[in-house]
């Protein structure tokens, strides 16, 4: 989950200054609109020590009008607070409609730290998180805009950061003994955080994970996210108001109709009025969007891969042979013990999914596996929830199901082509996590492979396909169209990994410019997963 | 929670036959509309053995077209099912869009029985329920209409029912040894059920509790609930479609405007079209609502009260004296131990809330309590979530807060006067339960009193107020208006008790036609609650 926030993303001083003034203007303008709006904004800041939570809050207070903004940070509860239910301290600090509340060491702090320090079990963590979910849902139902930011640093980056702060006399006060203690608990802490973010990220209160190493990158990402979310929420509220108005008018007209008072003139007048209003509303919403400041393009998790990885023919043959023998034994043991597998293959067009699958199945007994190619859903599948078609293919005990493309289509092609609405693909991350968790909790081995090739490599393969008659059928118009959307796909893949790669259900990114390397990595990864599960 | 389903509600044969044919027609017509609709209907049946779950399912299969309806009941998992994640069996049976699925012994069965048999803890129950909530939310997000019916019988009624079935040779097969075993676990079973219903009742998947003793009452309630829910869902989907269309048109117009192609004629044409469509849509939706079959009026939980309860002056004076002395001691002990109280007073106008509160506070030290009269919210309160004004008054340790009217205004006056939308007051039950649970979990004593008087008694008191000059100020125009809405208020009170009276946070219904009886009952109830909390 956090790997996408350990990429060393940064923004240069020039890039920052090219965007910052405009962004600041946009934010202060939004704050003015907010004051008249009928909802509060609740911003939660959490994350790794030294990743810039405090700096972010200071920045917001500096950039925006602090008269309409309140900052709350929580330490150990006071006498007053201890005498009331735990959430009393948060209730009394909730911002009123039209205002922004910034919350540091908020309701997330205790559950995460308690779990990291083994003071509470997994089940207890989940229970506390479900209280939080209900709390936030209640506020969101009441109209609140809730945004949660996780400021992240990798383990080594955190160490570096703390050391750097300690050295600087003006900053050293920021680093306490507790910070170092926390750093030693890094893995426990991020495990608890991962679970927390996964369970409490909802459409009405999403988490945004921000890499905290570079101040300018962190600040710009925060501010752009904030601006976009406030804009969308204002639009949504505006839409809601307009819909209510339209419906009210329709209802009045219906009543009139029933009373037989319907006249042709009403039609015309009402129609004009409605249209005029629609235009005005739309103008207000869209007017500013044409000139919005944007974040400089950032590397994705895919850029961090070493695409030169390869094997000599000799090494390849040897490793393949060894891995296949290993797989053969492991898969028989798995069948005997009733341990099933689900293998997911996703990747760019021409990344070599089919070839990798065939090299894998060559090590398996044909009775023990099934390859499910995921194409357009059938009529029967379309009449069900999108996950239904995957549930139906779950194998019996001891078998492997290999998905050539999968449920991730929801957050890739369906997202990009607009087959799924924003709301639909956004909530799909959580639905998919729930689904995969059930697979793993029922004892299944789950491997998810993203086969990655560079854009140049794809072009080379496309051209090869074009020129070889028996491969030409593989290349379609759609492949070329997809290629044009490379950048948006890359962003979608990055988001997918961020949201659905968890300790329980990790993604394996496969460097596949070399088919040899890809095939070996897939085989060896699956073998290792089987071994871990079978205790071999 | 279940007291409202132990009132002996029934429908006579004549009443049933007066309504049944029409209701049946309505349901079959709805089923035809459903087939073309783009969502499935999921009906879950659970409840006490013998309360008519099976009969209800048979009735639906008889009344509606079984070709578009599937029934699924689950026993111990098959080999096939054991080899997959637990929810696989439910996934494969989910109805397709346009179809109805009936689920018996569904995903609720195992958690409730496991908890009743102490195989899982409270926290584990909550964890399983949160999985269910996510599962249902996912289906509802996808458009599914989910309704859950809890068929209920009181402990004695269940015994009677099982005996009666056993005696009937044609029905005796229905009663198994397991049923009797379950009966012995009645209290554990309903405790688990109460928690389950409370936690999993959501706007997108509500529970309906139905008293199961009388076949005709049970059947009619089920069918009317089903008809209304399907109608509402069809309307909501229709509304959604129309909103999307309107928005799409607005967007097109905006684009045209921007391109400078805007023409006056477009306005007119679009306006007429829109209006015509609105009328057609509204007609289809509302056409049938004028003649809908209705359920014969039923008693509420308030009718079950013995309104003749009273004390002689002598008994009253004695009991009041004793209770006050008891309260005085208890409240000092509570203060010393830091045990706080929250006392909620609700009731009809002129039911004597003020008098009861004064008799109570006479036994308390003025420094230890605060009476909060709940009138219209202040500006500051209006700018917050509706529960905020109650959170702010939560007392410090060892104090009592007495609410003269309370957060229940949300589901009473705000519901009836339309200040809160249906969606808002429906979800308020869950929000209030969460709120009160936090009060109790933090060690607070919570007493909730509904002061009940009959409609005749209210009239007598209104008239008395009118005739006595120093009481006349108490009687307002609003009191008379509220009185006219007695029946809807009574239904709202019944729903409120059903949804918010739990083992942890029970309501006390106070028979208040006699002020003496009411005052004593309030005092003694609070004393008993304090004693229980203080271990006296």
C-alpha cells in the first residue's frame, strides 16, 4: 500500500513557483465560497513522524484565511475529557458549517498506536475502526466534506529525516525520544496503519497517501487534492439543490395537472426558466475549471522498476527447469492438502501474459487448473454485480484458477473508458479488497501479477506482430487506442497498486521487457507463495 | 426492541379479505414492472422458530409469479461449499436484475446462533456483522433492493405455537427437537438477534420486525411492506434516471452555449419536452398510489399500558418520601464515585414532564444536576450536526443531566413536521443508538422516560389549563395542532421504542394518567438504575 509513497517524488523550486501563486488564489477563492456553503470541511492529518503533518497544517494556516479555520491537536486526555465518552473531545471541536477544521493526532491516533504496541488485537482494532467509520459516515450524511491525509516516509527515509531535523538547531526540538522509539516500531506501526487506511477509506471519507520526503511535492499534492475535493463537493451540493428544485417543480406541475389547471403557457415559461437556471448553475461550476493549476507530472510505481533485468538463454533454461520441477511437486502437495490458488494476470497489451501463463501451466497437471480468460461479460453476468462472474469461477479445494485479466478491469479499462462511473470505480478498491481477503482467509493462495513493459518495448512488439503473419491476428485496433492512453492507464495502475496491494494480498510487479525474466519471476513467485502456505 | 412485536396484533378474516385481493393485484403488477427494472430484489427472512418464516415464503411463492422468484434456504455447508469462502454459497444464489431472491437461514443464521451458543464473543459477533454490512452495502450500491424481515414471537407465545403445531398431525413435522432446544435458549437467542438487527439495520438494507403470532397480520404486514418498498425503489430509480437525463441535457446545453450556438428555439423545445416527460414519469409513479390497499389500524406499544395505575394520597406520600431518601443517598454516592447520569424525558404535551422532573430534582443537590430544556436550536447549534447540541451538554463525572425533551425530537417532531427528511430520521435511529451506547459504555447511567397519557386525559388537562389563569400560558396553539396529529405521533413513538429500546439503553414507559403514579415510577426507576450501576 505504501510503496507508491516511497518513490522519491519531488517538485523543483521552479515548478513549485510556477504553480503556487495560482493555487493559492484558487484556494482562497474556494474558502470564500465555502463560507456561504452549508457544510463543514474536516481534514485529518496522520502519518509517519517527520513526514510533514505539522508543516502541512502550518502551510494551510498561512495560505488560507485562518479566521475560518480551526486547528486541533490532541494529547493525553484532560481531566475534563476523561470524565466523558472518548469521542466527546472531538465532538466539541467539530467545525461549524462553512468552516474548516484541521485535526492532528485525531481519532485515528489511539487505535493505530494501541495496535502497533500490541495493546489491542486485530479484532479489537477492527471494532474501533468500525466505530470511526460510523462516526464519519454520520458526519458525511449530514453534508460534511471529510478528507484524510496520510503523510508517508519509508523506513530509511524516516531515519534520514529525523537525523536531519536533529542536526538543524532550529528544528531539533521537533524530534523527541518518542519519535525514535516510534521509528523502531516502524513495521508494526505501518502494519496497523495499512489496515486502518484500508478499512476506513470510504467514498464519503477517503484517505490520500502522500509521500512526505519532498516538502514542495507534499505541499502541492495536499493543496491540489484539497482544492479538487472542495470544488467537487461544492458542485455536488449545488447539483443536489438543483435536483431538489427540479423535482419540487415537477411535483407542483403534477398536482396542477391532476387539478386540471394545466395550461400551455406554463410549459413554456417553466421550460425557459429551468434552462436559464441550468446554464447559470453550470457556468458557476465550470467557469474556473478551465484554468486550474496542476501538479507537475510525477513518477509512478512502474518507473521504479529495473527494466533491464534479463537472463541469458542458458540461465533461463536452467531456472525454468528447476522452477517447473519445484512447481510440479508443490502443486501435487497442494492438491492433496486441498490448498487452492487464485492467480491474477494483468499487464499492458503485448506484455506477455499469455506466454507467462503457458510456461506456468506447463508445470501443472491439466486436471488441477483452469485458465479463465476475462472478456466482455455475458448477458447473464451483466445482470449481476460485477464481482459475481469471478465468484462463480472460484475453484474447489486443491485446484488453481488462473485469471487472464480479472476483476481489476473495474479500476483499469472500465475506469478509463467510462464504463464505470467515478463513484463505482472508487468504491471498487474496497470491494476488491473485501473479496480477496475472503479468498485468503479461506486458505487460498493468491498471486497477483502486473506484467510491465516500457512504451518502447510495446511498440517493438506491436511492429513485430504486424510483420509476422501468424501473429498479426493478435494486434487489434483497440491495442492502438489503448496505447494512446498510456499515461492515464499508468496512473490507474499506480492507484490500483496503492489501494489494493496489502500485506495479505500483495501485488507482484513483473519486469517484462525480457520475456525470459518475466516467466521465471512469475513461476518462482508462485512457488514461493505455495511453499509459504504449505509450510515447505 | 422486540416489545413492539409482542402486542398481540391481529387482523380478522373479514379485514384480511377486504384487502387481500387488491394487494395481490398490486404485487403482481409490481412484479411485472420489476422484470423490466435494472435491479434485483433480495428478501431475507429470519426470526424465532414458529413465527412464520416458512409460511411467509410459501405465501409469496403462491401470490406472485414464481418464474421470476427464487427461494434459497441453507443448511450445513456441502462439500462443494466448504471448499470455498463462506459467502460463496450466497453469491452463487444472488438473483439477477429484475428478479426476486428469497433467503431463509441466510448469512445471518450462523452469527446469531454462534453468539447465542457462546461460541463467539461480542467483539467477534460485531466483526462478522461488519462483514455482512459491507456485503449488503456493496449489493445496494449496485442498485439491489434489500429487505430483511424478522418474524417475532414472545417467549411464551413461541412455546404455545410450537405446542399447537406439534398437536396438529399435518403440521407436527415442522417442530423438531432442535426447535425445542432453541426455545430453551430464547433469551440468548434474542439478545444476539437484537444486537444483530441494531448493527445491521441500515437505510440501504433495513430490518422490519413483524409480530408472527397471527398469520393474517403477519402476512398483510409483510406484503404491504414489500409493496411499499418495491414501489419506492422503482420511483427512486426512475428519479435517478430522470436526474441523470436532466443533467446530461444541461451539460449539452452548456457546451452549446460555450460554442455560441445557443438559440431561443432550443429553449422552448427542450422545455416542453422536459415538462412532458416529467408529467408522464410522475403519472406512472403516482397513478396507483391513490388506491393502495392498506393494513387495518393496529395497536401500538402504548395501547398495552395499564392506564388505570394510581396511588392513594397516603401511599403516594409514603413512597415519594422513601424514594427521595433513597435517591439522596444514591446520588451522593454516585457523585463521590464519579458516576454520571443522563435522564431523558419525552412524552405527550401536558403529560407532566415538568412536574416529574421537579419531584426528581427535589431529591438531588442543586450542584449535582442540570436541567436542559430542549427548545429550537440556537444559530450556533444549527450550524452543526443535530447531535452536537447534546454532546456539548454531557456532564462531568458524578453529575446528572436531565433533558426535558431530547435528541428524540429528530424521530418525533422533526419527522412528523417534515423538518427532517425521511432519509434523515430513518438513519437517526442508528445514530442515536451509537450515541447512547457511548454514554453507557463510558460508565454513565442512562434512563429514558416516555410519559404516556390517553387522548382523553390530555383533553381534560388542556381544558383545565384553559380555565385556570396561572396555567393558561402553558397551553399554546401548537399543543392543539400536535393533538390533531395524535395518531401519527403514536406511530412515531412506537417506531422509536422499537428501534431504540435495547438491553443496554431501554426505554421506560410511564403510565402517567395519574401524576402520582408517574412521579413515583420515574423516581423509583432512576433509583434502581443507580443501584444497579453502583452495585448497591
